[in-house]
């Protein structure tokens, strides 16, 4: 197994001897195996473990990792977050919210630890499960390629190693680990595939993982080639005052496999957070193929694609920009950006009352709703203080939408941010008279 890991590390130039690497460790068998193996191989490992606040024993798991690292003189970084609350505030499922918060923690920790690489313990079984999940949902080459061995500063040294091999490694070295009880819950689709579907497929083909790994490797290579060709073509686009333009005729002549990728590359040049749907890509391609020299269509994130004779132009919708500041007090109902907001007197309730579309403020005479400004910052409950700009970027809010999001300003201080809730300093206590802010359907 160790030789397999070494071969993958060499092939993808994941690490160099002595290079600092941050290892994501949950305390489970896979991550403990990875931490021990890289430590044995002589890399300058540091561990990072994150308490999601979902399971009652998650704090104990983090403490277990800390203790093991202490016994082996391995630096250990511990992060904690209230994933259920964050998921509720942002309208996300628990799994997606947990992944988002965990990876944000890993990236921040890697910076402070001066580690250029973050190693995660994804293995061959994880990769097979990911492929099956994408097949169930429907996917293109990008999804069917599975988990890449390297993505940015993320590396997966165990990607060609089976879970059985990991178990044997743990037993050989007598490495302790913890079990996550949720891994046995087959109501989660990944767990169902892991415990019900994959064993049946392995019974039909004992070498299933090796075969799927070859297939995903081949598909990743095909996808990488097409993406590279598309990126090179997109570089030929000419910047305009509000976006960029390219030859509609040249795009129309491309094979759809390339044309779709070129369109996404063009959009990424304007905002990497904007991802076109398949229907939107087809709509843009239809613009390029038609003779109408002035047709246009609206895309994700406030982008507009239009024909200007022989050119395809991608630009931000200038008709839906920022807004003029407006005051807000109880009894008012105002429209800012694309939102209608109402303020009324209320009594602060118990529980999780700071929600994206409904939150409560202490009485704030002189409250103004205005667009964001440079230097604006907010401290949301249970989270670190962050600039509004970084918060919107981290939350993947498209650039064209950011200036339409209302900042609740009290004497120059950010009291709240529409779509996110109130700053901690402006939260009332349950039972207090306060102002209730609600977003209404337009």
C-alpha cells in the first residue's frame, strides 16, 4: 500500500521531501492512516481537525486527534463551527454546509501553518462512490472523472488505495481511530452505495476498484485536454468596457464539446463564481448560430449575452446596478436591489431567530439601507468578523449581484446585511422589544 501511495505522489508531484503538509484528520480510520503514513515517510506533517457541532461526540473526536498528535509530537490545529445553524442561515443541506465550513477552515489553517499543500484521505472506495453518485444524478466528463488526485493545493495520496488496505494498515501499525456513527446510516445516498451497492458490484468483479480507477483516469485525461483547448480559445476574446466579445461565427462552428467549455471559460474570465447551466450554454450557442444581429439572453448572476452583428458580447446587466440609500424604520416597506424589505415592531423570539430573510435588530434610529462600501465588515453570530466583500465572495455571490445587496447602516456601522442577518452587536435578547426585518416576495 505504501508503494502505491509513493507512486501516486511521484506521478502527480504532490510533495517533495521535507515539504510542510497540512493533513485533514477527522479521527476516522482513513485520515489516521494518511497522517501516520505521511509522518512515517518523513514529511513535515501538521494535523487539522474540525468539530462541525453536528454529532454529540464530535468534540470528543477532535480531542482524540489532539491527544494522538501530542503523543507523536505532531502540531495539531482544531477548528469548531455550528454547522446546523450556518446551514439554516444559508439554506444549505448539512453535508454541503459542513464541507464548505471545513474546507474554509483548512485553507485558512494552511496559510497560518505555512503549508503549501493540504492532504485529504479520499481513497479508491470514496472515488467509486463519487462516480456512482454522479451517474445517478447525470453528469458530464468532469463529474465522471471522479475525485482528482490534485486540485489546486489539495492532494489525495490515498486515492488508489482501497478501504480494505487501509484497515490492514491500521491493524499492522496498531493505529487507534474513532468511528463516525453516521457512516452506517443508509438514508444518506453515499452510505447506501457504500454498504448496499458496491459490495454487490465487487462480488461480480473483485477488481472493480482498479477498473473504475482506470476509467476515471481516462475520462479525466480527456476532460483535461478539452478544458485546456477551450481555455486557450477563450483567451482570444477581446475585453470591452463592461465585459468581453468574441467571434460568434467561430464559436458556432466549434464541436459542442468544445463550444460549451469555451462559453464557460469566457464567463469565468468575468467572474469565476458564475457557472452556466446546460440550458444557458445552449441558449448562447443558439445566439451564435442565428442570423439575428441583435438578439440577447439573460444568464446567471446578472450576465447578458447578446449578438452585435458578427460578435458575441458578454456583459453585466447595467440596468440592474446599485441603488440609492434609503432610510428604514418601523412601518416602512422599501425596495432595494431585487428585494422588498419590511420593518416592524416585534418581540424578539427564542431560538434561532437570526435568519437570512427574517432577523431582528435592537431599535436603530437613523437606520439607513445603502450599498456596500470598501472596509465594511460584519460579525455574524458564531462566526469570525469578516469584511462584507470577503463574506460575499466566500458565499459565492456573483459580482453583479453584490452591489445590490443592502447594508443596514447605523452611524457608519454595519448593523446587518440583507440575506445574511444581523451583526452580533445589534442582536436583541429574547423577550426584548425590537425591530423585525422581513424580506417579502416582490
